C-alpha cells in the first residue's frame, strides 16, 4: 500500500484555520463522549491531552512564539494508537502535524 501524500497548509491563515477546526472537532468529540460514554470510553483517555496540545499551538500562533519543525506534535503518539472510527478528524490532525514538521506548502 502506498503512502498517502499529506497536503500541508499553504499559508499561516490556513494553518490557524486548520487548528481552529481541529479544536472544534475535539469539542464535538467531547460531546460524543458525554452522549455515549459506553462506546466512546476509549476517547476519554486522550481527549484532554489532544485538546490541550491544540490550544497550545493556537495560543503560540496568536502570540507569535510558534516554531515549525520541532518534532512531532505531542498528540501524534495518541493519534497513531487509535483508529479513525474513534478520531474521525484524524487526517486533519495529520495535516497539522505535517505542516508543523515541514513548514508551509511551497508555491502558495
């Protein structure tokens, strides 16, 4: 199976938008956990760390202290441990991490 090319953000605005979207998705996931605790119990193990990591990125973008290429984002270990059925916005998080690791997509 070939590796899927992950398209990075093409601008800072797009990157911030991706992060905002991911924060919204985490909120939705949290609501799903509250609605269906039994089938969503696994998500409880990582939701706080994922939300905190995304909010840290967002804040550092706002205060201009953000740095690209500092290694995988902390939530990547979590992300790689769970299937997309539990984290339906997994590809968005992969795009955020890829942008973080390699910078903005050239030719924007």
